[in-house]
C-alpha cells in the first residue's frame, strides 16, 4: 500500500478525530502520529528541506525522514499538512501575559491579582495559537503567571511552556516599583529591594513561590513614572548578588537595561540576557559578544505605542520616552547583529496586543537579520538561553513542538505572522 492509499484510508478517521478533539489533544487511541508536509525548516542549517515526514511518539519526535521512507503498514494517525512548511514551535523570551496593551494604561495599574490571572490565562492561549510554544514571562504581580503556568502544566488550560520570574526585582522608586500611586498610600511593588543582601532575599522569595527564572531592573524604563531610561539603577554589587543567587539555584537571569552603563554593569555581573538594549555603544556590544550574553531587543512594539498609546491612556511622559529610545534601540539591534552577538526573540508582548508576537520577525529582518537568523533567534538561540537541549529543533529526541505556515518563511518572513498549525508536546491545538 503506497502513501497516497494510506492517506485516503486515514481521511475518514481523521475527520472523526477532528470532530471529537478540536484544538485539544490527539485521541487517546492514537499511537504514533505521522505528519507529512511539503517541507520543514532546518533551523541549525538555516535551510528549507523539501518533502518531509515526521513521526511523533507520545510528546517526542521519533523520526524525521522523507515521505517515501515511511512504512505504509504502520498504524499511524495521519496529519496531512500538504502545501505547508513546518518549523519548530517558536519562542518569545520577553512577554507579560497578565497585561493587555488595549486596556487603559493607568486603570490597569490597579487590576487585582485575580483579574490579572484571568488576563494571563486568556493571553497564554492567544500566544500559543500564534505559534509560540515557549515563552519567558518577565514580571507579573502576585505570581499570577506562575499560577497560569502551573495550570497549563497540569493540563487544565491551554498555553505555551512558560518560564516565569514572579516579581521583577527593583530598587525603591525604580522602573519596576509602583511609582504611580500617591505618596500617602505608601505603595511599593513586591519586587522592591535595596542593597546586595536584600536583593538576594528577594530572589530567594521569588524562587520560594515558584519562579523558574529571575529578572532585575538595572536601569530606568519607558513605561514607569519618574525614571530616565538611560540611567543605571541597580549597582554592580546589587546586580552581582542577584546573578550569584540565581545561578546558585540553577536559574537564568535577565536584566531590563536601556542605558549603556546599566548594560555594561549587567554584562560584567554575569547576567544571562539583556532586555531592550536601547543605548549600546561599541564597547557594550564587544562586551556582550565576548561574554556570550544574549540580547533581547523588542523592536516592533514602538510602532504600536506611538500609534495607539495615547488613545489607550499612556501618559505623555511615557510616549516621549518611547520616542527617545525607538530609533536608538533599532540602531543598537542592527550593530549587535552585525557584530555577531547572541540574539534571541523578545517582543515585550503586553506593550502591544498578545498574539501579534510574530509581527516582530519582519522587523528583525528589516533591521539587519536574514530570515534564517530571525527564526534562529526564536528557536535554537532561545533554547540555548534557557539551557534546554530538547527544544527549538525538528529533530529526533526533541519535544514535539511543531508549527506550520503556508509557504517558505525563509523566502517570505511575514508568513510567520499567520501560523496555521500548532502542536505542542505532541498535542494539536490549532489545525
């Protein structure tokens, strides 16, 4: 029996399965799953490989071969993706699932933890449906995203694989403190700490309540009140204490850092990834290359903020700061790519609508990357940052996180904005 006959034989069975399990897991009676498609992207080589058949056993990829080499007498559950190109599920290393860009900015500062958790549940599903099967959430109040992650892991709700930091660690009055409340309210964000030992204690507290990554705010930022984006906030000693504590506990640590001095201090302290990277001089880029530090530059959300921020209640102070960093950040991105720095995909979703993460791919290409490099940033580079050796590739032994687009994304990167098939952990969520 040839493959075409096998496909016809399976079609009725697949139709019934789809009716019973739309956007959920494959049926319980299924053994191995067979995906066939026109091509797949070998992200390591940066090449599109024509004619592919992939066998999924449980939640892992067990075989990647040509369609003609698949034995026709095996009892596979067939998923026919003819006309499509497969890629490993892509990863976003900078999201905030508990917030929505469309909401009024100041009103959202007062959302309760339960309200933020509901937002995170909604946005986790939107992110997964956009093809992002792994994300790193870099700050949420009240451990809302950690609870969301645990619900996803328990199979109670759909969503991507999540690394969550809990509360971002900040100095008093820093970018990640609550600076919008009146002084008499004595409001303080839960990640605030001052001094090396207090910083260590805050990192430990986040880990105690489930954080599997850490974030510190090393400079001022765009969406905080009263901070200057280029000014360093955490001292080198404070940064080093956070790094030492995170690494001792086996966690990857990120630093929000727009300004040059904060970026350099973070690299020197051993931070794993720098977020935003807006004002990077040549020395900072050389330091990042030499140290192997990963750079995460959110170069898409500027467009959304400048177009819709004022209508969504973003104060003029913050709009003006966005104008200050936008071109500088893109210039830094271009220079870092040219210098061969380690780059990951980080979009800062929540500053623009969740689910539109894929729009950043075309901007990464516009500002200096090849399509292959942009996809590598969201696959093998992100997996390397997270120290995961079973994510980010379509390869035997890797977790079955697979997405599909119509056409070849290495020829047209904008195809990454419209993912038509999503499998995570061997389960189909979108087809």
